[in-house]
């Protein structure tokens, strides 16, 4: 089916012709857990790797991850139990084979990360400290520095990459579009480097395979836990190149991001659910625990249930936050168990030991993305995707806590193995037949974020989605000159448009997709919405689960 009343989307971004080019064996776009893990495994295969990243090497979601990495490391736990918990969270849409790969290969990948130098919290006897998070029925979450797991993972991978002279790192470079050979195979990318010398400006890097590891798309909303680089570039690039994108309607909203006027950014600090796990309560402005009676687990109900409960209070009161009360946990305990959270709230003038913490839901994780098979291959030969940009099938309609860092580790390795098995010679890009590209102005970003939050956020309905679709169509009519902020705004508009198309079509509530007008999960919707961009029109199809 064609999604007819949506705006046309560009098949390529307006940009100058590449003024320079270079070649590498494998090009990796992105330097979070997925990209850096892929680069290191590709080097084990003796390949020359170039990693291109938008800002600095550490600027992605990975370093912000708090809770930990889920893996079966306790002899009393089993991969089958981890798979079962993952599939329950995914509400019937997980690919069982992908889940099996994740839970069976995860422990080995975590041990490799430890050998590489990542240091996780340990018990006094030296064993790894394992905790539990929402949705897990066993203790299988490893963490570092209490609530600073991502920072440690990023540090270890960053240092390993810097130790290898055969990994070329290009920072401050925005990847724009995919280059394809006459036979359709991916053979490189175009990019805009903000650097000194001959590479400054638009260039091309030719490669025998391309790995997308560009992370999430949280910046399509007005508040998100994701950093400013999470603009869905990889999904937008893949769509423009003709790849299949799926499950984008399933955006996980974290119920408790820290609302503070001192953080002048769309990115909001996360207040981990572990704080509720330790006994903190959600209260409204009158001090009432509004989750009690809504779900048997009250504040510890699944993330989407709590996000919805908070959203309803906000809608009823017109406030922009509710409160988390952690005062009874005590200063010493809070400082020791949650050093990152305590530091970020205190920096904004809120002491959780003596004050209520203002919180509200924020976009947190994209369960969908560029569709891949079990080797990380997309529908375009030579183009791979891993990490949050990819939809491997492990998350289904909702991601189980702490499964995403694991997914990055597991599928990055599979991609490296697959690339090493059959790497064709370098091909020349075919002449561009996509027609003229265009970009929208940078200020589309803020308008789009507000519109998506109003109409396609935690709670959705046909009316709210229709209104957002209209606003996106209006924003898409604008044109601007190519530059980084305009390229990013165009990517945001592209992924937002696809998300709204999917959310309108899926007339049911499942996982983290909540339709107020269709409040239950329907058997007929047990399947995936697939999207491709064809002649600037979005094409949508439905694939039933086997
Ligand atoms: C606050 C927070 C807490 C979280 N806690 C946990 C947790 O406890 N456990 C867990 O498993 N998961 C957690 N997650 C999710 C997890 O951190 C992410 O899903 C994961 O880190 C994504 O890794 P990635 O490598 O795919 O992407 P990222 O780490 O986001 O890296 C993406 C990279 O791509 C680059 N990039 C993007 N676009 C371009 C472009 N056009 N050109 C060049 N480079 C580009 C970026 O600059 C960046 O380097 C959390 C996420 C957040 C935001």
C-alpha cells in the first residue's frame, strides 16, 4: 500500500558533489557500542577499517547507559529463561531465532568485553555483581560504577580502538548518503567533514562493505534521554537508499526523566527505574501515589504502563512533571548506589535526599529500525546495520531492560564474521539516478519535536496522529540550503514521517505503541509493518508473523 497523504521525502540529500574521496575495506558509521565493537572484530579479521562519527568518538547514547548489560552469567540462570523474559516484553513480535542468538552468544561477548578492559562491579569474593531489572526473572544485569555502565563500556572500547593503528577514526563528520555500485551493492558513503585541509567539505569514502551503527532517533521528540546526535540518520539514509525499515512505531518512553529548567537541551537526564526498584515512590503534586491501584506492581509496573500513568496525570493537571520521592532511602545509600543520578540532580539544585525529584516520560529507545537478518545484513547487499539503528528482531514491540548494549555486542561480531566470509573487491559507484535532493531548514527540528510529542508520543489516537501527519507535511514543504543542521532536520523529518505512518496504520495497542482508540492487542496485527521509500513515496506493507 502507498501511504498517499504523507509528504514526499527526498531520495538523497542535497549536497555538493564529493570534492575528495578515499578508500577503506570496511566503513563503519558511528562510534558507540555497536560501531566500535564491529570495528574491533573486523580488525581481528585483518581488515582495514574506517570509523566515521558525527562529533567526538564518545558522543552517542552508549556512554549515557546507566543500568547495565543483561547476560546469563549465573549458573542458576539459563539462556532459555532470558529468551522467555525477552519475548514476554516483546509482546508476540520478537523473532525467536534472533532472541536465541542474543541470549546464547551474549555471555561470550560480555566476557570478551571484560578481557578488553571493561571493569564491572564485583562482589567481595571477586565474582561479578548481578542485579535484576524490570521484566527479568533472574539476576543477570552486570553494571559498572553503580549506575555508570555505559561510560565504562565506551571507555574500554574507545581505548581499544585507539590502541589499533589500523582503525582510522574520522570525527566531526556527518555521513549523508549511501553510494551504490551498478549492481546495487553498497560501495561507500558521502559525508561532510568539518575538518582542516583537503578533506574539509563534502567527500566520499569508498568501501567494500558499509556498517551502519548510528544509534537511535530520540531527537524526534521534544524530550528524550538520547543525546543530540540521535537524529535517526542511519534509518533515514537506509530509506533513501531503498532499504527496508520496520517496527518504527515501537518507541520506548522512559517514565522518569529528570525535568529541570537548568538543562537547556532536549536531552533529559535519566532517573533509572532502579531507584523505584529500591523503593522510591511516584507522587502527584498533592503527594498522592497515583500508580497504586493502576497496576499490581504500582511504580514497578512495566515502563510503558508507568509512562502512561504519568502522562495521564500530566494531561489532567496541565503540569509538565510529577515527582519521585526517594527521601526515605537516606543520603548515604543514595550517594553510594546512585552516584550519577545524585550528581545530575544536585547539579540542577535538587537534592534527592531531602527534596522531591521532578520527573516526566521521555523518548528513550527505538525498538525498530533498519531491518536485518541474523548476520546483520540489510536488504541492500553490502549494507549492514547493528545497535539501535537496526531491527534484528530481538526487541519485538518493546525492549527488555539492558538488552540493547548486549544486542550491539552480539550482532556487531556477527557482522564482522559475515563480512570476512565474503568481501567482494571495491566497486565504483553508479551514476546518481535518484534525482535532485533537497533539505528542510534547521528550525523544522524544534517544530517537529513539539508536534511528535503532542500527537505521536506516549499515547496516540487517529486524531492526534492525523494532526501530526498534517504538521509534518507542512514542514516538509520548506526548502533550505545544505548544511549540517538542515541535513539532520531532514533526517528527523524522514523518520518522523515513517513513524507516524506506521502508528496510524497499526490500529491496536501492543508493547510500547499505545492507541487510545484501539486499546487492546489484536491477533490480526501480530506482524511487522515494513517501509520502503520508492520514487520519493513511502510504501508500506504488512508481514504476518509465522
Ligand atoms: C540515558 C540512557 C540510558 C540507557 N541505559 C541502558 C542500559 O542500562 N542498558 C542498555 O542495554 N541500554 C541502555 N540504553 C540504550 C543504549 O545505551 C543504546 O541503545 C546503545 O548504547 C546504542 O548503541 P549504538 O552503538 O547503537 O548507538 P550510539 O551509542 O548512540 O552511537 C551512535 C553513533 O553514531 C554516530 N552517528 C549518528 N549519526 C551519524 C552520522 N550521520 N554520521 C556519522 N556518525 C553518526 C553518533 O555520533 C554516535 O557515535 C540507554 C540509553 C540512554 C540514552
